[in-house]
C-alpha cells in the first residue's frame, strides 16, 4: 500500500467533509457527545485548508484520512487542569478522522506516525492532542502510541482529556 501524508487541496474539501460527517455520525452512534454541537463543519474544513493546516492521509491516491496539524498555536492549551510534560515548541493536531470504508485497518495510527514525522521534520519534539472522555477508540490509540495523560483542557467550554508525547531527538 502506498500511503502519503500531505497538505489538503481546496478541491478536496467535499471529500474531507464526507469523512468528517461519517466520523461525527460514528461518535453519535458510540454514544459520545464529541462533535455533536455543529463542529466541525464544512467551514472549518475550508478554513483549515486556507490556513494550510489541513492534511490528508492517502492510500494509493485515495483520501482515507484527515487531520488538522498546527504548530505552537492552541489557545485552549494555555490553561490545563494538570501539567504538560514540556513547555517547548509543539505540534497539536485536531479532527482526526478515517474514512468509513477504511476503518479498523490501523490507519489512524499510521496517520499519527506521519504527524510525528512531520513534527520531527520541523525539529519539534512535542506532540499534543486531546479527545473526549468517551472517545474510546482515540483513547486506546493514545495509550498504544505511548502518549502521557497530562490533565484536562476545555475546548468550546467542554472538558477534554489532554495528552502529550515527547519524541526522541
């Protein structure tokens, strides 16, 4: 399988939005309240692409995953009930979603490994992310990939479990 991780193009917004819509529905079916408040939406996707923070994960040219990857810019992470492992430059990522047709193939983990490589390519050794307390699939991935639970952050006034992984230099 030929996997690539690259910036999203504006022409791909509708494909990306479909992947996110399916993920929003999946969260709902799992009984999670994450992403059930009208966010993310197509405007968020378009803004991600415009700001050059939207990334797609492809397999043989087909978009199979999406995430937003941001360097040193997450105002909601300035206040944490707990403590981050580091106070250095960091990469934060949001809106991790895998296409419905490609679930349970380990692609979220592969995409997160690509985010690690992206961080290293920028000489950044800290990854930060958060998820809802009831997003069991994401919590399991954080655990498998050796993330450390650091505390609680609030995203749109909703508590989220915050994680950090420090990469080896």
